[in-house]
């Protein structure tokens, strides 16, 4: 259900360039190991296949993440069901 809802949000341009989403991403951990962590990232490209987003770390480096639609938890601080209710989106 979330994938359909996120695709509808992308189609209506609610999720577009510059939107902040909280998603589980693969990031580099201590020692260079890849870990899956939830992060707030800024969207650069959003389409039906997924989202490309980035964040700026404290050292000033950009990190780019490829995010699957199923890994997105909330948009601009609102959980997906509440956002759907606010925009009157009904997905069955």
C-alpha cells in the first residue's frame, strides 16, 4: 500500500526536488562497513522506480543515496497515512 501511496505523491508532485524525506538508506559506518540507518535526506530525483536523495554531512561532504519507495517512512515530518489524509488521497 505504501508504494502505491508514494507513487501517487510523486505523481501529484508532493514529493519532488527539494522535499525532505525520512528513509532507511545504506550509509558507510565505522570501518567502512555499510549499515542501514534511517536518515532525513533531500530529494533530487523522484520517479516510479525510486528516489535519489542527498545529504550534507558535518564535514561538508555530499552523500547521494538511491532509495527504494518501500524504504520511505515520512515526508516533511508527516507520516504517509496522515499526509494522504491531508491531501485527500484514498488508496485501496
